[in-house]
């Protein structure tokens, strides 16, 4: 990744292709274009959530901080580094990068876990880390968002009305909570697509499928 | 405080304590938009205008463009039948992921969808009840459910070994890609449904 990724590059760069290392015309490019609406809308989702034209009360720096945190929690190094890099180059983001790295190393665990509504499923309840993000270096608003992101990444079945109320008390509007929820949830999708395509790239095309000269 | 109060009586709003194929309701914890607030931008985000009747989509319509991109991704993953995995297996993956993450509402919807597309009702019922398919399920189904689960672990557990085993079982790369897409997408969907509201059993079934 010597050239770097930018949402504003011309011609536009596809984020997933960039991170996975998918070349135009390769077998994985062909595979992705077999689901072209998905390819376009995965990119569109990333642009809308991470580089919006209007930030609607949820700043670009905050979005990139959440994205770095979520990618880091998954241990997906390439996308984690990409988001940290974008964070460091955004407005006041440089100061946040060290804090995010620290929260990632403290917050990483294994999921999913959590509790079910009381009853027959309670025997499947799994305890796990309930991560508290200190507001010290980053402020109440972002620390509440990161705490919520950790809940959604690792133990979404513990989610509750109280968790949303905590966000509201930290200054998040209802609309901004919807966008924050979309951002974190979308990222859990995006990192899995990146992971899956990276596994396929290393595996290479199945013998007898795809054209040998188009492999990369 | 604008969090929707859970002030209905337990009789009217009983949360399911088991995975089920019953038709559940879903109630948002935040206020959805009202139909009178919708503009063309919102309808474009909803994609299908009938979704203005759904509290889930009307809540997500607070960020209409993001909802639109989500919905168009969803439709291509689950309804584009040009090549790739049969729809009943895509819906099986959605069900297996939802069972693993613990989304009772999502699992009920997609178990029904898989069944409607020709999936085994018995196998799906066992998956919902126990978290695993019965041992006598087909090899293809066992693999789809297993890979869906590996993709849903954090950190992600999917590896080259799964690609090899899927190929040995006869899955081609377009089918494997659909399985990755369907499983990944339900990690997105489950987290929205689990964190923005809660499911209830249909009122008429609670005698």
C-alpha cells in the first residue's frame, strides 16, 4: 500500500479491492462483478458512513475513530491500518490515534457472547468482557460511542434500551444513534468480506474455474 | 428522554425466550419517522415503498441514504439468482449466523425464507432449537452452517481450510463467494435488529 487510499481519489478507489489487493480483470474482480450491485453498494455504504458530504452531527473524525476501533477489535490488520491512517490525516484525528490503539489492545477479546431473555435459552448465556472506555483523553461523547461499538462487535445480544439511553445522555441524537449503529454494524460486514476475499486470494481460483492468465 | 418507553403490559408484549419460526413483531427503542415526514429521499432509501409500514425500516430511514445502500446490498446478496448459491442455502447461512449471534427475530424470518425456498423444515427446526443442524443433514448444509458460523466469530474464523473443504464438497467459487456475502451481511443485520429494538410474540398466539 505505497500509494495510499483516499475516498477522494480520482478515479475513485474501491476500498475493498484496495485492501484485498484485487486487480482489475483478475479472477476475484470477475467474481465480485458477478454481484455488481453489492460491489457498488458496499462502496457507497463506506463513503456515506465514513466520508459523508454532510456529517449530520457525527463528525468525520469521530466516524474514523469508531472505524479504526472496530477494525482493530477484529484483528484485521490491513483495514485497521487503513482507517488509522485516515484518522491520523483527518482534522483533530492525529491526537486520537494513540488512544484508539490503546483501547483496541485493552478491548480485544473473542465473540459473540452475552445473555438471552430469561428462560430456556439462559443456559446458553456466555459471560465476557464488558468494556468501559475512559472518557479522560477523548471526551464523553466518543467514549460512549466506543463503548457501544464494543457491545455491538462482541456481545450484541446484550444490547438494551439502557445502552441507547447512555448514548443519548452523552449527547447522541436519535438520528446520530441510527447512523452510529449502521456504521458499526456495516463495519462488522465489511471486515468479514475483506477477510473472506483475502482468504480466497491466497487460496487462488479453483482448478478448472477462471482463466489461468487472469489470476493475480 | 425520547427512548420509546416499554410501558405496554407483559401480556401484550411478551418477548420470545426461544428461537422460533413464528411470525414475530419487532418494536424500536427509538422513535421511527412518521409517514408524514417522508420525502422522496426517504422513499428512495426505503427502496420498496411498502416498507413505510415497518417500524424497523422507518427507524433506519433516519439515515435514508445509508439505508438505501444497505437494502440494495441485501437484495443483490439474497435475490440475485444469476449463478451462485441456491437461495435456500443463502437463507440457511442467514439463519445460522442469526442463531449464533443470538438474533431471535432475524433467525425466525430467515428460517421461514429458507424453508419457503425448499430448505428442510426439520433441519431448520433443529438448528433453531439447538444451535446446530442435525447430524443427518446433508453435507452441503452442514458445511454452509459451519462456514457461516466461522465467518461470524470475532476474530473471524474462516480460513483456507474452509475453502478447500467447500471445493472438495463441490462448491464452486461463485457459490463460496455468495456464502461469504450472505454470512457477512447477517453480521450487519443482526446487530441492527438486536441493538435498536426487541421482538415480541404475536398477540393472538398468547391465550
